[in-house]
């Protein structure tokens, strides 16, 4: 593990071309009937989340457990030139989702899709792999305005109960990425640690690589990414991941342990990476 940079208020921050700052972050959905002094209260977490987003300013942010009010707050906190794609995972398009946020000053969105992680991916709200709630992927193709590189981003959230559902979801994501034939980034809460069967399935055949493991510089130790508002620890699993196709250079990566404005915006930690896309071939 490299020593990385000294901890400060910003782990990565805004990046200039050709580098892209990518973040994955489970936002922890707001829940009712939380004790007034609990760190899990949405009203308590809001300023911490806003401070993190204002400091880090990722070019691309893949989120999980986002309710409509949460997604709106994230868009507002990032700034007026950010947009998002993705809606709720239920059959009617409502409820919890995995919206993908992006900086329109840097990126042009070319297309996007949302698919169920199920035997019938085109059927909204569908299940069938042992998961009780619907699981989805949100994918978008972008063109970097600075470099003209086109690339794919897939954001997802695997099931928390069924290992079979996680394994099959991993295979589905891997196959989707391979079918597009573009440099690709996968972000998500995979509810799976290193060396588990779902991760082995996602990274099988080397079509996708773990960004933290291959980074030229690791900005932090490999913290467990679910400290549940406690002090980050090294003996916990990293269940939040950024993966890339081998043609993408991972300059830096880290699991962000900072308390922005004095607290955590979620029970998860953000995972962040600085990437360089392959240079397009000359015409």
C-alpha cells in the first residue's frame, strides 16, 4: 500500500482534464421514527452530506438508496450544472433508486438506460433471483467535452440478503459492460467483500478490475466502507466498489474517512478514484 497524501478536509476534490473524479456513495435512505440524537436522522446528516459534496465535486457520482428528496438535495448541493439519470426501482418508477449524477460542464450525456437485475431486465420492478426487493442498474454513455473520449458508466446496488441474487447480478453487469464495447466504469454498493463469489463473478476474466487495487496511488488505507457512523476500521469489509475496464488508468483511489462539517453524511463511506481514459485514435 502506498502512503498516499496526508489527510485533510478534501480527499480528491475537483479534477482537471484529462483526469476524471469518480465517486460511489450509498446515501442511506431517510427512515422514520429515528431517535432525535441519532446520527442516522436525515435532518442531522444533510449538512454533512452537503459539505462533502461541496468539497469533493466528483465529475461522476453513482449513488444508492436515493429517495426522491435525497436525490434532489444532492443535485442542489452539487450545483446547477449537475444533472442526473435514473428513477425509482419499483414497477411504477417510484421509491428508492440508484441515480447517476454528472457534471454537464465536463460531460455530454449521449444515452442512458435503467434495467432490472432479474431474469426479465426490461420489466420494471421485476425480481426472480431470490431477492425480495427489485434491484437495478443505471447506465449512461458520456462524451468527455475536453478529450472527446466516449465511455460507459454503470451504477448499481446488489441485494443485501440473497447471495444467489448478488452472483447473478454481478454476471449481468459484467455481460452488459462487455456488450457495449466501450471503456467502462462500474460503481456500486455490492454488499460483498473482497474475494467473495459475487466479486469473483464481476471481475471474472479480467474484463473489469478493482480500481482501488490497481491504483497507482492509494490515498487511504483499505477502510471498511460500512462503519455505520462509527470510526472507520481496517477489520471491516469494503462493500462499496469502483471497477474499471483495463484500458482505463487509475491514478488514485481511496475510501474517504473524513467527517465533513463534523459528521458523516451516511452510514457508508464514499469510495473515490481519479481516472484517465484511453486517448482516442487519430482519425
